[in-house]
C-alpha cells in the first residue's frame, strides 16, 4: 500500500513541479559516480496484491473528495520522504502474520521472523536486569523504603535509584526536566564518555533526546536552509538520513562505500562527490558517517577516521557521527573509536572541528528501543549556535525521563564490586557473544549461496549481502513492476516468513542488488532460518536461471 | 542571553533577507485587526544584566570564527522561532537559584517559585499512585510473579500490568512498537474516548506521541508547504504554535480572543482574519483552537464550539483542537466537550470534517510531564493522507512505551470496585479541588491589585491578568530596552523570586500588557505568593505612578 502511495505521489510531485513554485523545496540527490542514476532506486510500481489495494484505495479516496487535505495539497517534502525499514514489505508481513493467526496452515511457515529492523527485544532478547530494576524504582519511588523491596531488587539498584532521584530536582521523575536533560544525568554521561575516550567531555555539550532520531532531525533542521544545502551521506545509508533530509528540504549528496574493500570509505570518493556537488551549486554543509556501519556492518579503522576528520576540517564540514552501534563489535581485529577521541588525539580541540556524536539506548547489548533514550554530544559549536540548538530542543520541552535515566545507565553500568556486576556482565557478554556467533553463521550461510557475497559483519546488527540475480529474475521483477531486490525479498517472505529490507531502500551502486537482514533472531532460530533461506534461494535460482 | 540572541538574530534575518532568496522561507504573521502591529510583540533588547552576557558572548563567539556554522548560515527558520515559556526570564531565574544555593542571603527571598510553566510535579504535585505502580511493574515484569510484590503493589495494578503486557507483542516493553503505538493500548484509548464522548472512536485514528508537541509538529509539517500557507491561531496563544509554524516556514494568521467577554472566541473575528489573510495571498489551511485555553484559562461553550465546527467545514479548514486540559475544569457552570463529540452531535461524520484532537499525559490531574506521553486522534482524513501521517511517524519509529502505557491509563483509570478506586479518586479529587481553590485565591488576589484585571480561570492551569502599567513604567522599560510586561516580570522576579512569563511571549492586543502565571504552586505556598505579589505590585506602582 505504501509503495503504491509512493508511486502515485511521485507522479503527483512531478505534476505539482510543473505547476507551482513549491518544487524548489523538493530535496534532490546529486552524484558524480553514477551521474545518471537516482541512486536510491525506486521501483516504479508494485505487485499484484497491491493492485487490489490500489482499487480499494481509489474507492475509499473518492469519498473524501471535499476534505481540505489531499496528496496534491500537502507539503511535498512529506510526499518525497521515504522510510524503507518500515515500508511495503513490513506491511505485507503484518498481513501474513494476521492470516497465520486466523489460519495456521495458510502459509508454508508457522511464524513471521522480522529481520527488517534493529529491534532486539521484539525477537526475544531480554533487557539487562539491573537497568530495569533501576527504572522500576525510579518510576515508583514510594517503594524504595519498604522492606519487601530489599527482597525484590538488588542493593546496588536501590542505591542507584536513590542517587538518580537525588539528581532530579524535587525527585520529580514526572516533571519536565531541563531541555537538554537532567543535569546530574548529563554529568554521568559526560563522565562515561570521558572514561571511554580518555578526553574530557562537557555535560553542557550533551543533549538528551527520545532515541537518536530526534537529534538527527534537530541537526538537519539547523543545517538545511533550502535544496541548495547538501549533506554528504554514505550509500548504502540508514534511511533516517534520506528521510530527514527530504523532510527538511535539502539535498542528499551521496558518497559510495566500496563493497569490494569491505565497505571501505575512501577520501577520494568524498572529495569527488563534494566537488561535483559544488559544481552543481550545492553548498555542502555536513558529512554523515555511520560507524559501525548501518546497513553495512563495517567498523572504520582509526587511520581512516583521522583522514575523515582532516577532510571535514579542511572543507569546513560539520561531522555528524552516528555512533549508536559503539558497543556492537564482533571481530577481534576491530575496535570502536569515537570521532571525538580521534579528533582530540589529533590535537583538534573544541575550536577546530564541529562534531556531533549520536548515541542511543536502542542498540548495543541493551537494545532498549521502546524506551526512546539517547543523546547527542555536540562539540565545536559557538555559544550562539548551541543556544539555537537549545531553543529547538526547548520547543519540545524535554525527552522522556525514563529514557534519560537509561542513557545514564548505559554510560555508567555496574562496576566491579557492585552486587549486580556479575549478573550484569553475564547478561551483557551472553548477548554480545551470541550476536557475534549469529553474525558469523548467517554470513557463512549467505556466502555459500549461489551468486551471493556478503562482507563480514564487524559490528552493528546487520548483514548486507549482494545478490547477483539472473536476467530472467530481473525481467520477472520488471514485469511485476518492482525492483529486482524487492522482488527477491517479496518471494523470500512468501516462501519462508523471513522479512528483510531490499537494498533499494538504502541505496546501492546501480545495477547491483542487496538486502539488509538483521542478526537479531534468537540463536535457536538461526539454523531454521539458514535452512529455509538456503532452500528458498536454491529454488529461486533454479526457477530463474538464465 | 536568549533574548539577546533573539534580537541579534532578528537583525541578521533582515540582513539575510536583503541578501539571499532564503527569506521566502521566513514565516510571517498577518493580521487585520491590528494591521500595523507585529502582534507577538518582541522587545528590542534586554536589561543591564544581559549587557554583561552580551559582552561575554561576543568575546566567546570570536573564537569560533572558523567554525562551519554561524548565525548567518544556519536555517533562518530556526532563528525566527521563539519559545517564551523557557525564555530569558527562566534563564535568569536559574541564575538566581544558583546564587541562592551559594549564598542563601543573596536575595530578598529564599526560593525561586516557577510559575512560568505547566509542570505540576516540579512544584510538588504527587503522581497518581496507581499509574506509577503499573508503570513500575511494566518496567520490570520479572517481579510480577514474586510474593513480595503482592505486599508492595495493589492487586488491580498487578492485574493491569498483566493485561498491558499481554497486549504487547512478546511482552517486550523494550521493543519499538507499531509507529502509531501499541494496538491494544490504542484500543483502550479509543474505548476511553468513546466513553467520554458517546460517539465511536477508531484505534486506527490514534497516533501515540511523546507528549502532544510532536503531534502538533507532525500536523504542521503535513500542512505547511511555504510561507504562503497560513494557520489561524488564537492570540494570546501557547507559543508551541508560533514556534512550530516558524520552524516549518508557514505564516501565523492570528485571531484575537476577546478579553472583555472572558476571552471569547468570536466567529466574526475568525472570518475577518481569514478574509484579510486571503486578500494577502495566504492560503489558510487550518484553525488552532485551545480548549480549555492556554494561557487564557477559558472553557468554550458548546454552542460556540458548534459555530467553530461549522466555520471550519464551510471554509474547508482542518480543525486542530488542543484539548490537553480536558480534565482541568474548575467552575460548575462549564464543562469540557471535545470537538469530536460536538461535530458528531451536529451530524458531521468522518467524511464531513477533518479534525485532530491533541491529548497529553502532562496535564489533567496526572501532570506526568516528564513521561512524555500523549496522542492525537486524527479523523476525517483520507486513507492516503493517513498513510502520509503514518510515514512521518514511522521515521521516528515510535513514541516511548512508558508514555504509551500512561496514555492508556489516563484514558482508562480505575473503576468502581477496583482495589485502587478509592485511593485513586481521593488523589484525583484532592488535586483538582486544590487547583480550583488556588485558581480562585490567585484570581481574587490579582483582581484586588491596582490596575490589574484577571478573567477567571475556568480551566487549564493558568491566570493571564492584564496590567495597566503607568506611563512612567513604560518609559522605564523603553529605557531598559525591554517590553513593559517583561520589565514588570523581571522586577517581580528580582523582588519576590516568583517567575511568570510576560504576555508578549503569547501575543496580546498591542498596547495591552499581561503575564501568565500558573496556579501550580502547592496550596501552602499560595498565601506567601499572594502577599509577596501584593507587596511588590504596590511598591512598583508607587515607584512608577504617573
């Protein structure tokens, strides 16, 4: 359904373009590497089941003919925005899930396995007990002094709850906080950053947000004045960036990660794309780097990061560092280094580089997506600019306090000697080592498939294999008016119940096809996924072999 | 400091206006009633203590001269945006609070009393126990089956937590939910709306959000294409609206509430302003109504609401109904009626009017601001448009689950026969009756002051008295380069520690002066506030009497 709307609206956008001046606000995308491609490939239509929806849709729409809002009259930036991670394939999966509930024999599988989104707890990952104990106590401080509480909660969770409540004016966890977040919690986070990096962090640079997404939007809002403003983004990218740039009316300037070198980030590519954008009149304002990579799973080498910092400094770009997977590293030869640490270790201080680091409670070993906690550390901005960021934050008053508390906990977990330390460490290590095993198993399985190559998942939560599809499959996709990778993902879902996101939602070198699959299904499900996927792929290739 | 930045940036905006094309995105404000006024009066500068900050600021700014971002190069819509509720006076109050902490004798009062913002729990209001019990249990479900839990939590809270967890796929309160919110919770909310209104509500129309503010932003994003699009807003208004319209680059079309008739909303005024805006080429897209009123405290009569609905239907406007104070009614002759109920009772169905109702867990008797829960019920939109709203919601994944749970609780509190019913009712009635008494006491006190008239607070959480300031005071304000009401509020803070927001932050008829003061300080503090305020006002008037 969404795909259909996207298609329909795309036509509308072009019609509106010819008619009105508002087209100037539609975000664009420039690229030198593949000058004729639209980069984020968009299939021109959908499959047969959508046709039914289409008919249904037109019927329903006609009843709203006098409504003040129509696709022709809403903000075209909203129409332009797309977010594949929750796109058509997910809507379809939800439909199949409903059908399975009503009739368990309706499909050749007994459950839908959502590998489309980094949502660990939806697939059975358990939260870290210590974190949840503290949250519960902060939610209902009335029980803190009760004797039964000693039996239910660990001593250090009770102590931590007291500490946190003491940091909150009036112990009021139900009050709006400072718009950057509770000062005491920001102190804790700054101390955590300092421990991580070995360089000072200032609590006044921390802005606590409801997950990392609102922080990204805030920065885009600050940076983008018009479609003449460009943001350098990796391709493939996490579609939050393309969506946010579209919503704010800017231009996505893509730089391609090199799949052949394990999704390498080449400075020459950055320079090339920057120059091309400039030559088209685009004022490039910032560089987005996602490290560890989403959807690509690569972890940048420190030397590479130094060159990126140097590039931003030389070109006067704000460095937007998506570091939400900083705890998710699975290979012994790679380590996470924050861009702040790298910059400071190069001798670049507060006045030398404008740098924003995004962190979230949704990822790592904690995976607390539903809590919507996160922060950005914004360094290298003048007080006037920080004041403007504060103002934008203040319009939404503050982020949710439970999320704020959780953000402080992930940056200051139990320490050696604390009552919870042992259980905390066991839970954390259990999750991370299991994720590493799952990544390896899935990677090996994918690499064993005909025409599939998959770089290793060094970090983050995803595999992004390349699939060489037979011409016959590409033609079948064309006939079904869908992108070849979307066609493959759709067939995979229909045959196995496994939900992946087509590479076209993230961007890819034109003519190549990928999908993103999370490593998050619980370990006992991995063998079944591997065998289902292997069987499906074999049949698919047999069916479409040229 | 913020005021200084605002002034400085205003100059910058006008300079940028002359230089670049980006001025077209700056939001404007049109008015027929007071055609020459800027309506949201903005003082041209600040007082002496700000001068110090200014100097300090310039010094600091100079060190960032090579930074990629400056006030000249950020998005001018961000510069344009203002949010008085957390503006200069609050920054100053925080400074005084710090000074008091360091030296309790530094000021002629021993504490700062924040009457600037509707933040009940920051002033000592206690949360509803039942709600917090359920939240704590949902945060840490591991204790649900433990025997100690029976002693700590009420039986219906335990039962409710089980019910809610059963509605969450996999009981995963740490997972991203459906982007509109957990379906089971939306069912509960829809049932609550239906009970309230006596008309059906559809869970698919509910979008759960982190407080009401993100919902307002979402609608503005959808509605505003350019500065040619206008939104009718009451004056005085809650500055979220002016801020959001500015951020999205639209035009605020003001309509004036009539102070003489208890902040009456006249349809003739709506028509007049609509026509004026149209004649200036503005496409007016929506009407914002805040009921009960913020900052004005009036509660609309049902008959008036019918005329407003009729007006929106006739003029093809989306009705944006801010109904976050629906539980805050303090006078026996007024009742809350939702605009949905009013529309349906007029026979207008889904296809006849586009209506959005905003609700929040931050207000009412619950006052859970820090939990960031809320929802909008969007009715009368075609499936295509709802799909676009869903897409925008999905880019931020979902609102926080604790806030979602709380939104379901406030729409479905304990019922007769439940273990917690009695304590819940006692807590609720205690809070609401106390708020009513506080409102009346403060209203009477204000009305007893020379030159002050204050409409009664029928609902919401605010008083918005008019102050007739002596010419000498107005001249003193001019000399101090500040607005007369900001001058008064500043003097009030310096003398008493009471923080109020100058009327200029909300908009007012030019030449009139007001301030907004919440009714939220705890009841035992009210007599002291009244006497301090009375004493201050008398001295102020004596000092500046013409």
